[in-house]
């Protein structure tokens, strides 16, 4: 069965600095999707970025980028120029290509310090 | 991105009564919908997967007779918590997936059973 591990329960970053959130996963599949979601205090799940496993190029969305290492099964999220509005819970998720189920990590709470 | 509307946002009900939560995809056809439960400061736990016109598939440990899921159309799925008890109090989130897209999440429903 697939698993997703986020080893950092909480991270802090100074405003305008860069922070990297870690995520590792385990799967025997070769084609799949990975996601990072942000959950602010409103608890609305917001898609930050997604990566298709067959694409070697790392996904980028403005200040958010990933470091996807398929062989190592690692999928870290880099947030550049951190802003106060980036403070939230961040969940890494794996999509099972057969059932479309999402397997979520335990989350990382990001604090942004002014 | 696509919009998924979940209603109500919060509900308080008396112990022993039933409560229904709706999840609607507003601008796309959702072939698959998912229901999650989230405890405070924890990750999302998948309860069940529903496909339009067929019976929901429940995750291990989820009581299908307590959590009734109906997916009668390509834009609507409902979760009914039957004979609710205080231990059913939680945050419930739905997500909807169309063909070839990622899943989009509703705003969530905070259920309090008193």
C-alpha cells in the first residue's frame, strides 16, 4: 500500500526567506500524481502545486516549487519569499492512479515570522 | 479552478438525530467524489469513495450504516450521519474529481453533536 510521510510537524520561516517542506512516499507504481495542499485556518484545502511522476521537470507555481526525486521517492516543497499569508498547514498527497484516492501525509504546520 | 460547494458549513444536532451534508460540483461533472473526516490538528482520513450511480466504497473501519453516502448525479453527493452521537462530532470534507482532473475540495462541514 502507498504511504506518504511528512517528518516535520512544524516549521518556522522568517518573512521573505525561503523554506523547504519535506515529503517522502512509497509506491510500486511508475505513473502517479503528487500534490501539495495548503490548509489555512478556514480549513479550505487549497491546491498549491502538482507533479506528474512521468515528468522529470520539477513543477513551479510562482513562489512555490518542488524538488521531485522519483528514484528516492521524495517530493519536497520550496516556498520562496515567504509571506505572512503562507502560514498554514501543508499536506503532501499521493493520488492512486487506479482508484484516484488521495493518500495524505500527516501535515506540516508552517509559521511565518514577521 | 473548479468549484465544489459543501453545505452546510457548520451544523449542530441533538444526539440520536440524523444530519445530511451535501457536496456539489458547480461547474464540472464529478465522476468520483470522496468523503473525509478530519480531527483537530490531524490529517484528512478518507471515509469513502462514491461513483455516480453506484454504491459507495467504504474504507476499513468506517461504519457504512452510520455514514450513508449517496451519489445520485454527476454533480451531487450526500453524506448522512445517522443516529449521531457526540463522538461523531468532527470536520467533514468532500472532494470531487472529474475526468482527467485533480480533485477539488469543498469548504468542509463542522458537525457538533450535543
